[in-house]
C-alpha cells in the first residue's frame, strides 16, 4: 500500500535466516482484512455462545441454567444487533451493502450472510418476545402512554396469560429455539467457512476451520455470560446462583477442551503432514506470530485456564472462591478467543501468497478500522443491553417481585 | 382458535408478507442486464470494452512522425514501443488534435533508459535476446569520456545507424552477401 | 506443473520462433550471430507486435464521429488490426478463445509492461495489475526474489544484499491468470467479478462492495483494492483493447516478445502455434486447480 510497508518488507529480506529470501508479492503488502474482520466473528461468536446457554435451558431442560437463560437471550440479541457494524465499517463501499441481498452470488460462501443474518435476527427477536411475554403483559398493564403502546406491540396485542396460551407460547419457544440452534450454528460456522474456503491461504484452508470457530464461539459466549452475570448481579447487590455458575463452567470446560484440541490439531496436522506450504505456516507461527500465538493464545490464555478449569472440576471449592475463579477463567478465555481470531484472521494474511515472505500489520488508533472503532463497537452492545434492561427484566425473580 | 392464537397467526402472516414484499422489491432493484450470461451484470462487459484507450500502437505515431518512422523501423530498436519512452498517445492527441507535446528524453535520462534493458550487471538477460554492456567498461573500451551518454554514439531509434554509417565511410563495414 | 498435451504436427511449427542453430551455423562470427538472431527473433515477434504496414496508420479521419459515446475520435479506426477477425464484424462472445503466453527466456526485466499498464489504467501507486519479479538462484538452491516497486522502475542495479554465486537468474512477469476455475469469481458475494463468456475475468466496479474477499481468494495476488474507488481491481488483459482488435498494452510495448497474446481461433497466431507445438508450457500453482489461461514458457520450478 504505502512505501513504508515496502521498506519494511525489504528490510525483512535482509535479515532473513530462512531458506528462501523474504519476498512478498507487491499486492500482498497490505493486510486487507484487519481488526473489523477479527471483531465480526468475535461478536457472532458471543451471540452463538450466549444462545447455546439459552438453548440448554429452553430446549434441553437444563434447569440449573434458569437464572441466566433469559439474560443470555437478551445478551445474544444485543450483540447480534451490532454484528453488522464491523462489516459495514470494513466494506470499501458500505453504501452498497444491499447488493449482498439483491444479487447474492450462488457460488460465494459470503453471499448468504444477509439472509442468514436476517433469519437469525428474526428467530432471536421472536424467542425473546415469546419468552418475555408474561412479563411484558404485566408491565404493560401498569405502563402509561407511549410505554403502554410499546408493550402492547411487543406482546402482539395479546394479554392472554391463560395456561392454554402459555402452553402455546412454550411450544413456539421450543420450536424457535430448535430452529435457532442450526441457524446460530450456520451463522457462525459459515464465518469459519469463509476462511476455511480460501484455498489460496494455507493457514485458512482447512475443513477444521468452521468447527474451530463454532467451538471457540461457544467458549467466548459462555464466558461472556458468566462474567456479565457475576458483575451485573454483584453491582446490583444480588446473590449469584452458584449452581448455575457450576453448570456454566462445566459446559464451558467441555467446549473449551474441544476448541483447544481442534486448534492444536490444526497446528499438529500442518507440522506432521509437512505439505508444500508447511515451511510458511511454521515460519508464521514461530516468526511473526511467535508471541501472539504460542505465548498468548496457547500458554497464557489456554493452558492456564485449562489448569484452573481442572482444579475447579476436581477440587471441592467454596461457592465464593468458585465464583471468583469462574470470573477469572472466563475473562482469560474471552481474551483467548479474541487472540485466536486475531491470529487466524490477521495472522493468516501476514503470509504472502508468494510462499516466500511475511508482511507486517500495525493497528492504527483512529482509522475506520482502528482500535478506537473496535472499542466503540464493543461498547454499543452494552448500551443496547442497558436500554433493553429497562424494558425486559434481566432476571427471573425480579419478575415475581414485580407482579406483587 | 383463541384470541392469542389468532394474534400469533397474524404475526406469522405479517412476517411472510414482509418477506414477500422484500422479494418483490429485490426483483425491482436488480439491474436489468443482470443474469443475462450468469450471475453478474452483463452490461459491465460492454462498459469495460468501451474503456478509453491510453496507448495507441507504434503505427499511430508513425502516421504523423514519418521521418522518425523510417529510422525507427530500419534499426534494431524497431520492436520498441514509441509510447514507452515518450508517453502515451492519449496524452498527445485527443479528438484528432494535438493537446500537448510529449517529453523527449535528454542526457543522462537517456542513459538510464538505455540501461533499463542493456545493463550487463543485471545478469538475468539472455544474450540470445539482447545485447548488454557494462556501461563503464564499454565507455573505456570505446575510448570515450566516462561522462558520455549513450545517444552520443548511438541513435536512440536505430542504435547502429551512425556506427554503420561511420563504418561505411571508413571502409570497416563488413560486406554481407 | 502442466506439460501440454501435444499433437505433433511439424508443418505447423512456427519457424520464426525457433532460435535454432541450424539457421545460423555455429562458425559464424559471434557478434554477427547475435545480431542475426536478434534480427530474426525480434522481427518474428515484431510481426506480431505490430504489422509493418504503416501506410494506413495514423492517417486519421478527423471527421470520424462519435462511435462509442466516449470519444469523438476513435484511434482504432485506421490502426492496423493486431488481432484478426475482431473488427468490423459481429463479436460472438461465446466463440472466443484467447490465450496469453509469457516467455521467461525472453524477458529482460525492462519493466516497459509495468509502465504501460500503470499508464493505461492509472493504477494507484503501490498497487499492481502486472509486475515483473527478479529471481536469483544459487548453487545451494537458495532462491532470492525481489520486485522493487513492482518492476516499474526497471532493474537498474544488481542485488548487493545477497551472496553472489548465481546459478540461474531470470525475470518473471506476472499478471492475471484468467483462470477457467477462478477462485475470485467463486467467492465474490455480489457478482461484481465474473468470467465473461469470452473467457475474461472482469470487474463490475459499479457493484463491487469492496469486501476484499476476491483479493484473499486469488492465489496469484493479482488483485488489489483501489484506494481511491475502494473497489477491487485487476488485470483484464486489456479487454477494451482486445475488443478493438488491439493487443494488450503490456504486449504492445514488450520489446522482446516475452509477452504473447492472441486468439486460439486464429491458426496463424503465435499463441496458437506455440500451444499446438511441442514446447513445454506450464501454469502457475497448478495444484490450486484454477486452470489458468496464462501459460509460461521456460518457467523454472522455483517460480510460484
């Protein structure tokens, strides 16, 4: 892109100790998919993971998850609302984004985005509305003016809370959640496939990519729910349901073991198969990504949580300590997934298609796709969540007190 | 059917209706030539085909510059494009009229230009394709000042023109069958 | 690497293309030999670069009127046609078959092609529709590649940053491979890039959303995002020139005939004769399964 980048690459070539000179194709110096494309799968991953928690309660009847089931739905919804923001910021011509819906190319993995997103948004919204209908009806009765109208619209103008009506709602919820699982899996799995389907990039093109993305999505989503639950409850001066936390952590442990195994399997297969591009992948992981992959993603953010999760599984801990460690593990795992996305998306692009060299990526603060934009986008879902909290009560027992 | 079920049926119906409206709208907004040959806008092919030419061919230059043409076409540089050294046709002629003079390279610019192709130091040049020189060696060998530019001996359009003429005069020219 | 499936037909071998020693006996004076070879070889390619007939060239009809709505003057009208059977006839988009051949052994790394390309399309600095790489291979099989500024400034100086024990050095021009199974076309979500029925992969910059997926998908890195229009761009083999019966700009300016372009429907074209002949042709990254229409002659296996 700019002359400084070129200089950087030639400097690299001088000190290269590899078998081959560090040569980057002239069009490969610029990293086209930068932080926004790191953020996008991160956000849909959070949506996915949060939705899994809700699904475990509403579809698979994991009763201990009751305290956070409703909250996870709202959490997923808040983040899903912002999932398109990084994509719009990334697009060179964001004003043309509707072309995705107008003329989706049947051969492109990316083309389905608009429709998959629309369906998942619809399904999730209706799940939220049906789950919250009893609360909304109660609140609507007490509300006045505009709020009354809003509650009427959100309850489909039906204040029928009879057993028969609630049973129908229950069936619809189960159906929608059942539909939501494949939709959520497709929404996020296809993000993995967008990378996995790029044969030109040897670190991306593996059928494991959608699987890794799905499992790490569950990890990040569940972690986020755990942290959010603990923090919001503590701030409000409420108690934390330790049974619920323990179930979450068990689920999280399972998903994280799967995610980490597949992440390592991918690296292992590369280094064992030693295909034509092996030297490039090896050089990438041990060169430009040495600290962000081995140190941060693997050692700090994967091995430490694994040890902690092991302790939590095998050592009987007091609830308060368990909760504290849960928060810590979840925070580390949230970071792990973010770093993993970074290493896949940006790391993968550092390899030039010349198979002879690596380019560099330096994030900027105040760019359309800069760090500041990332922070702002990550704040918006919390603002949405705050507003939603005014209409939809987060926790189940607040409803009971509200009815009186 | 209860009132509640009726409401839900109404919601489902509105979703279906909205989707239907969406698809009708979509059909309206797709460009006309889209899908003629495949899932793309067929008019884009014609638009690309009508892109304005910047380069002509050597023949477009020779039409007016006939004196240069006679020299250029006889020399060893006949395969060299006029526009590479002088600039594109479109910078010179527009709507059949001259709009600007194209630059003529001078002095060391010429040497630099010559050495783009003829520099022996760049070893990747097949002797079957091009004759190369180490410029310093060449100047020394020819007993001329090291500040000489190429065009002081070589006509840029026909590099051996003067040399052959000189050889003819001095009788050094090899006689060819 | 592909080895073309050849039908041996000696009578069809283009004699102009063979730099055979038989034509120039070995006992010739070396300089003379080179001179003759140059004459023969360059004349051979020159014939394809532009027909020698200059009588028609440039005697432009100043009254030629608006033809395509873009310019009132169409410089192609009196220009000799370089690709036959295109002008003045119905262009049957389904019946075209073009090929591009790059002859590594003839490339001298002058960078004329890169300059012409930048001028023809006003390519923004730092982006390249075509570029020329320099390869240096030493006796330990180390390969050193560079491509300063895409070859736009030519190669004025030898590399000084590497131990010089060169076994083989050569230049490799790169451009769009016009894959028959193009990954860029496959991944474009909005149909903004496509394979036209005549085999060209073109961009519809009016529909491109600038997602850069095609740039990720192209194994040859032939694409870039134009920093001004924010849409993807690529080499088109000068589609606008080809449709006017002219050669691509890079082929037009190549002084050595290293770049060859032509129609395979024309049995007299150089590319037809090469593809029909017994020479070894390869494509880049064959394992990607992209089936390029861009062939390389004299390609070394180190080239990716």
